C-alpha cells in the first residue's frame, strides 16, 4: 500500500483487459502518491477516459502527463485534444 507502482500496475492490468472504469480508479490511487512523478498513470488514465468516450477528462489527464514530461504525450494531445 506504500508503493504507487503497485496501483499503477493494477491499473495497467485493467487497462489491458479493457476494463477502463476500474483502470481509472487504480491510476487515481497511484497519482495521489507524491513519488508518482513519471506521468505514466496520468497518461494511461487519459487513454482510459478516451476509450470510455470522455475526451474532456482524457485531455485533462494528458495535460497532467505532459506536465510530468511523459514521453510521446504530445502526439496523443494532437490526436485527441483538438
């Protein structure tokens, strides 16, 4: 419970299984950790929201991933956040 990567990995598992609603829950848990500074959870949270049809929330999360300098996020912003 003290390591954000466990929550992040659980989120990735749900994301891979296309269970996007549960993925978002686990990405949110990971994001709350001050040590979660890679932007990976924000990125996959964004992609989960986009898969759910919520582009507004997705674009907000993509911007959060960009703020943490997650690689490749600009391409997703260009594609989904016009």
